[in-house]
C-alpha cells in the first residue's frame, strides 16, 4: 500500500494573496516549467504578447523555437549533461514578478486561470519528498500564511496518512530486488529514528527546551553511529585501530553539553559571523545580523528574562524543531548526514529565538505578526537559498 503523509495543518493552507505583506512573487526569480512555457508561447492576443515580452529565454539559446522547447531541451540533455538554465519571468526594477499587479493579484491567474500558472507558482510554498513506498508533503516556513500554520500549537506532531497506491514502488519493482530491499530497510530505520526525535520534542515530556535540545543532540550523535554501522560496517583491522583511539562509540560518550555550548558568546559570535559570510538576499537580514553581533552580550544576559516573558508561546520552538526535522531529516538517506540535519534543526530554532530576544529588547514585545516575519526571513535567507544550505551543511557537520 502506498501513502501520502502530510502535517494536519497542510489542508488548511490557502494563499492569502493580496493580504500577504510579502508576496512570494517578489525578490525571487520565478522559473517556468516546459509545459507551461509551451502553453504561454501559444497564447494569442495582447496578453500573449505581454507574456512573451516578459519571459527570459535560457542563455545562449536564442535560436530555440519556442513551440518545440521541450523537444530541444531533451535533445540537449542527451548531448550534454551540463545543467540547462530554465526559462523565467523577467523581474521588474523593484524585483517583482511582472504579472503581480498593483492589487497584489496575479494577472496570469486572472487572464488564463489557475491551471495555467507555472508549476512553481501552483505548488509554492508546498514541498514534497518521495520514498519507496510513499510520498510526504509539507508547507515551507518562507511563506507567511504557512508560517502561521506551522507555529500553531499542535501538541504531539500530527500527520494525516492517506492511502495512495500510485506512490508504492512495490507496484512496479521486483520485490526480490536486494538493493531495493536494503533501501527500504534504510528508509524504515530513518523513519523510526525520526519518530524517536519527535518523541523527544513532544510537549507532554516534562523537560525544558534546552534539556530537549540536549537529548536531541545526543540522539544525533548516537543515530549517526548506528546508521554508519549499517551503511559502512567496519572490518576487524579498523576495529583494532578504533580500540587504540578509544573506540568508535567514544564520540557518543563525549556528546558535549550542547545547549550550554550554544548559549555561549564565543560560539554565537562565530555563528553570526558565519551567517554574514553567506549570500544575503535582503538587506534587512544583513542589518539584523550586524545588530545581533553587536548586542550578543545583552541578548545572552537577558535570555532568562525573555523566556519568562514568552512562557505562553514557548511551544513555538517545539513547532519549529518539528518542522525542521520533518522537512530535512529524511534527506539524510541521500547524503548519509543525519547528524547535521538534526544540528541544523537545533541551531535554526535557537537562532530564531535569538532574533526573538533582540526584537523583544527593542520593542518590549513580540506579536504573532513579528514572529511570523522573523521565521519567514530566516527561512528565506537560509533554508530557501540552495547555495547557503550547502555552506550551512558544511558548517553543521563541523560544529
Ligand atoms: S508568500 Fe504565501 S501567502 Fe504570500 S503570496 Fe506567496 S503563497 Fe501566498
């Protein structure tokens, strides 16, 4: 039986369109998938002309006849495996999609209907991940309406589990295939580990956030060891040399007091410096990071006072940990880096708390709206920037 898993709040998402204070149709280059591009090229009349005028053809391919774009792309992909740039809308001077009108509505939606939006416009902010027996979906924190749903108090992570046989590879693959059986075993192992992580985060457990984070960190070290033992079993010779240096599991024994190490000025200075070296998409993010760096001693001094002020909303940090782990942990099946996925969830959640403390220091309070904007800004700058995520990955694995 195949399945589709998604958070309970997923079905409640509806783009708030003109009410959104930060439309996803600005600042980002919006790609157009081949099928939609072909359709746009055939739209007649004034609107068709406007469409074509505002679409950028992939560089070096001005000879391409638009109507056979998909065919040519397939030929090129066969000839040359290098990545091929995708067509996209040409942004206006103020970095908006040229079809985002002054009322904050989409002219393509209005003229051609929702079914003719580019895939990315239809799906955003939803994300998907495919497994051997099913699919997972979720909503991304970079969208303010999605952030509102993610931050809601939901208690123990709740997911809908919908039967969906189309997603079951058992229908197409040989059930005796050993590689496939091994992959299934690994997937199941990771799913079980993720459930244990959710079990640590769940609100019913009587531990504060720092204690939960410590448990999650210890689990990260242990799970990475367990995973490596299955994926990369060590031979007798390796075992002997391990004995010489205290043994492989010595790493787990040495799991440091993670929360204490994080809430330390030196570490936070280096983390903020690191974020400043990444690609910055919004100048406000850069300014905020500079302010954080300057005010770190006071942020650290006043954290306990802040936690008291925010005690009725501390569940938001649990919601964030659940979000980051749900979204990123299972990607470890592609790069074997379980540890860094968990540490990313911890650091991201805590960094959002730092931004919260600073906001509270400045304005004496945090409204739901500011919290949503802070989460959205972090997600856009870090989580939704592929290059930044690559750098973060390297950083997490070494910290
Ligand atoms: S950011 Fe979210 S709510 Fe705002 S326009 Fe985009 S999808 Fe809609």
